[in-house]
C-alpha cells in the first residue's frame, strides 16, 4: 500500500469513516476452499497463494532451478469493497498452455500475457498472467478449474528447504535494500516510488508491481540471479545498458497487464557469476529506476 494510503487510514478511522479497501474484506477461508489451497494475507490486505512447480526439474546452463527461484507461480486477491481483483502468474509447460487458457476464459478469467521469462531452460516453461474482477469465491473456483487442466501441485512438497548459503549481509550492503531468505533463495521485492494503478486501485507489491530479484547460490561465492525489473518506457534502455555492462543477460521484455497506469514494461534477466559482482550490476540498474530509496524490502 502506498505511503499516502497508510497515512490516510488512521485519519479516516479518527473521523469514524471506513476505508473502502478494508470495509468488507472477503472471507479468505472460503477463497482457499474454492481455490483448493490456502495462502497468506500480505501487505495491503492482499491474499496471496503460491503455486510453485515443485513437480518440474528445470535446468539452465547446468544450474538446476529451484521452484522458488524461477518457477514460483502465484495468484493474489486484492479486496475491492465487497468484491476482489485477482492477478496471477502461472508457470506452465507448453502442452498445458491452451487447455488452461480455455478453461480460465470459460470461467471469466482474462489472460493478460503469455511469454517466456528465461532462455535455454530445459524443459521450456511459459508464464501466463491472468486477471479477474468480481466475487472472490467465484474467481477462485474459476482459477481452480483452470489449474486442474495442468499438473501444477496443490499440495505443499514434503520436507523443508535449508536457508541459502550466501553472503546476505554483503548483498544487502551493495544493493541498499534488505532481502529475505525463502527456502534457500535470497529474494528482494523493491517497490517503485510512485504507485501503479489498475482500474483506479493502487497495486501493492504482492500483486506483482514490485521489482523482483532472486539469488540462488551456485557455489561458495557465486550465485545465479533472475527476476524482473518493473519499468516505465524511458527506463527500459538505460536498464538494459546497465545490466549488460555488468555481464547480466536480458532474457525477456514484455507487458504483464493490459490497462495499468502508468504503462509498465517487465524486463527479465539471468546470470551466474560472483555474487558481489552481480549485486553491483543490479544496484547499477536500480539506480536508473524510480524505486523507493529507503532500506526496506520484502519479496513480492
């Protein structure tokens, strides 16, 4: 939730008024039941459910990709009065794309993008972005029906991942933000300075509006990186130049949404190199983006 909204909520409460965003939040237990999997409430009142492809064994340039690194599908519900807006990013194999798309469309869920995030990954995975508006339970049921056309697991994998063996403090110092370990992947979610809106509603980072950066350790002092920069048009080529100058490969450039304001472009990247070198390259790219400058970050 953007700072101006956080400041407005106490004022409205003091006046005996209710903020529309929080006035009638959906019953997330009913949403979880309809969706077939539970999630967590995150910043901005967003209910987010992860659908990582723990069933797939994907490698790129000899690196086995962990699900939370580059295969972490998700859907997120943002309250809109008594209803909700849902967005998501589904990780699919090639043969799953059209059956899932047809079923989602039958349920009134819009497909807003379909594309790659990486190059040379085997097997190839595609990423389908979705959006819907209305009764949250009906949206969840429609998404469940779509996901049932794929092999996306609904149950959590057995066991737990160990924390990543990586210089977290050193990375934080270079990046100027604090990351968070998530199942052995060191993640950053860096919000833009100004909010991105969809149908007049500001999108919190949990709805996919923040710059996402993931580090997966590949050695004692090395890591693979991937994620996406969320950019205005004027920022696209400066960020390309900064990443390429630091040995970071651009793997995709595209849209994720259809009617957001301002218009945003999403740039995906990849490298496997010295951890501190990569952090410096990412910091150089962030310096060309209008992101919030305070040292605070949470994965989106």
